[in-house]
């Protein structure tokens, strides 16, 4: 997938490199951009520090990553809007 280039460092630094293929699948299905994926994985890492998964890391990641993708899109749209003012 074309998103893969440049995303590895973000997933390595957050400890989710093993879930990069899943993240790409989820983001690709919903049409998210590379910038939104980067923002989302940072948000996932922050949530992981406070609320790590107790049983199933993959299921936890899928749920939280989808949630954070939409938050990332909103944050980036807000930043673009504020820059245009």
C-alpha cells in the first residue's frame, strides 16, 4: 500500500510496528490520509500509556485506532481552518 512509506518510524517508536498492516487496512478502508494515520497513531500511543490493553492487544488497537482516526481528521481539519482565517 502506498501509505506504508514513511509510517514505519511512527509505529516503531510507539511500539505498534506489529500492527502496522492492520492500521493500514483500517485507514485504507475508510479513506484516511497519511497525515491522519500519523496523528492517530500518536493519539493511540498516548491512550496506551494511560489505558493499556488487558487481554487482546490487537482488538484493543483496532477499536482505539478507528476512534483516533476520526479524532485525527477533526484535529487536522480544525488546524487547516484556523490557518485559513
